[in-house]
C-alpha cells in the first residue's frame, strides 16, 4: 500500500501583501497559531509569521521528513510554471532526492497553459512520477467533472499519448463531500477512480475523532456504491480541518466553511485514524481496486490539516531554539504516523 499526501505550497516569500503566501502568514500570525506554522516559518519581532524564499534546501528537509516517515508520494496542487505556488513541485524535479519520494499532480486548481502541461507529461515519463501496478501515471483532478468533463478527460489522455506517455492515464476525481449521485457522472466522464481532497466538518469545534470516523465511513460508503459502477476508489485519511485561523482571518480564495471547524487532533488520534484507513484498504483490496491511499494533507496548515513538522513554541508563541540557535521542529504528528506506517505497510 503506497501512501501519498497532498501538498498546497503557499509558503514562499511574504513580500506582496495580497499574495496567497502573505494571507496564509496573516492567518497564522496570532500567537495561538504559531505552533501550527511549518517548521521553516519565521516569527518577526512584532510577533507575526513570515516566510522567506522557499529554497531547494527547505524542500529537501521536508522530503527527508516524509521519506523517513514512510510517505511514498507527494500529490502536488499543480500550478502554472510561472506561479510561485509551483516552486515546491519544481524543486522536487530538480532535487537529486527526487527518486526517493514519488510525485503526482492534482489538476483543476487553476487553469493550465501548454508549457505547464508539457512539464506534467514530461514528469509522467520519469521514474519519480508515481504509477499504478500497470504503469499508468496517477493524476488527481480537483473538482472532478466540474473541472474536467468527458471531453476534457479524453483530450488529456490524447495529449499525453502525443507527448509520449504511451499508457493511458489513471485519473482520479477529487470529491470534497459525500455525494453518491455524482459517482455516476464521474464514470460517464471517463474517470477510472474516485478519491477525496478533504472532508467537511459539520459543526463548530467538531471533535477530531468524530470527524475521523466520518472520513472512514465515507471511504466505505463510496467504495460500495462505486463497485457497481466499476469505479475504483483511493481511500483518504485526514489530519483535520481545524479552519479556525481562516475563520479569524479569511483568505481571498476560500470561503463557505459556515463557521465550522474541527478541534486539533492529537498525534495519537491522527495516527489511529491513518491506521484504520490503511488497514481497511488492505482488507478490502478487491473493493478498492488499487494500492494507493491519499492523505489530507502535508501542509494545509492554516486550513487545519498537516503532517509536515511545525514550529515548537512556548506559551507565548515564541519558537524554542536548539543548542545551535535553530528553531526546533515539532515532529510529533509525523512521528506517530511513522510508527503506524512501519507496522501496516
């Protein structure tokens, strides 16, 4: 069973006040949220969160953490080549460590151009791009048929073949909520599998364990429904949707949370949820149909779901330094998940 995790990489320099990076930093700036900021974030003398240039060195540190934990692939929200949100996935390609952790794309998060799509097709032919057991490259589509309809899926497969990706794509649609009726349209549009981006909390301060259980139930319900449609499913485990930072400081591209959010899951709770999902997927391999699991998320810090190590802080939100004067990384969630992956994979 190969375990992936979603990346949304809005952690570049916070110079432009309206940029996604600056908005994320603003949401994480209250001291009560400093401990959920990524380990490479900085706390200014004013007590605000900021991000410096996102470098290859930072990406490789993230990759080392993920590889050590047993994560098999990063699923990148795929942005245009000239967008700073594409920096991390380009570092993945450039790094000498790129074969140690695989990558794949999540399309549908923004419009693509020809240069960016050709980069994707080029990556699909490489060893570092994850493929299923038949050698088909794995591509997620955020929003599914709302982003890529039947003609769009057919065009994507054809364009990939013309670019030299001989085997047809293994395409999975990302469903944000449980909506069984949409599964039939997903099948008609030519998708091979159903999966999920996140889950939706249904109340303010929804307890994480209840949220995790609803995620597990969604995997089971959708898989049984999709079996009759001959659709595969890539199950998901979810590190949380503790969206309180965004509720306090809304961002320009996301809304509709309805005031709902989860409590922060403890490392033990998150790891137990991951174990439940992976074991279920293994026990129901014929129902699932593939050997992939996806997780929300590696680094959706301000939206409330992350495995990536964070800042270790004191009660005032001040980073705690090691003997070399470097902020300590809190790896407790990833450490707990690592123990699970060592046991169940």
